[in-house]
C-alpha cells in the first residue's frame, strides 16, 4: 500500500443497476479514478464482464461480494474471482469463510478482505440480530480472526480505524466505506467520517459512492477527494 498514490487510495463504488450505466460513469470519470468497487447489484447486472474489461484497461477492481457459505463453495468461488484479476474480494469475517477464501486465492495477487460489521449497523442493530457484543467488540474480534486466518485486510467504519490500527499494527489493510465529504448527506450510513479524518486515523483505502457518483460533476467530486487524501497523507 505504501507505494500507492492518493488517487490509488480512492475506491469509487459503482452502485448502479447495470453494466451500461457503470460503463458510462467510468468513462465520465476518466483518469480521475483508478480503482472501482463492484457490489452485488452491478455484478448481478453483468458486472463480472465489466470487471474483466476494467482490469484489461489498467483499472483496479474490488469485488464486494461478501461471500459466506460452506468452505468448499467459498474456496471455489474465490478461485474464480482470482482468475478475473480483481485486486480485492470481500468475505464475511468468520474463521471458516476466511480460511476458505485464503485457500482459494492461492497463487494469485487477489487480496481477501474480511467484513467485520456493516457500516449501516450500530449497537442496537446487532442486539436486534441476536449478538451479545456491541460494534466495537465485534469488530475487534473479527479483525483478529481475519489476521489469524492469513487474510489481507478488513472492511470497517473509519470511526474504528485508529483503535483497530493500534490493535493489529501494520499487519492488515484497513478499507473504509461510510466516507462522506463535509456537507454530504449521510444516506443510510450510521458510522461515517470525512476522507481526511479517515486517512489521518490510519485507513489505507477509502470507498466512496454517492458523493462521487451522484454529484453534478463526478470527476470534480473525485478530484476533490483525492486532493483531501493527499493533504491528509502529507507528513
């Protein structure tokens, strides 16, 4: 990660219904963005072919599929994703799932990211789902399980980055969604921070969706975030 530029640390989420809309957005953003996240909606709308094309064009791709199934299925699915040339793949941070994904990516450059607690969840949401631990304890436990499984990083709210960086040191990549530039709508995110705050706290990569993709000038919005990342990264 240390060799990445500020632009490389911005991951724009292509949260649109189909590959055609995603392709148009990528073309509009041009060279202002080098890294894209494709989630379940776009993948089910032709996004795997788009992912392959983006990789072929020199872009980096984060497939946010949040895999969680029996180990054999996760291992085989991960191996398929590795063949596409994706940079990141998410799986839910359960020990069996993490271990299977690590096995599936063997021999490739794919990096496995464990999903700790969704950034749309708070303590009340976890309690309603039957968890006895709150967000912070759950995130910490899953971060350590991710590291112990040999995976590469975790997805977490930037609100927990500083504490998690102190816990895991430099061992894991910390990738943060729920990023909102100052003045942006929170939408359905509950644990959010600005790009500069996230970088200063120790985040490696920032995932940004609607503040870029729904902006009147998406390219300018992306450039402004890159500038903020660069400023926050400066010694």
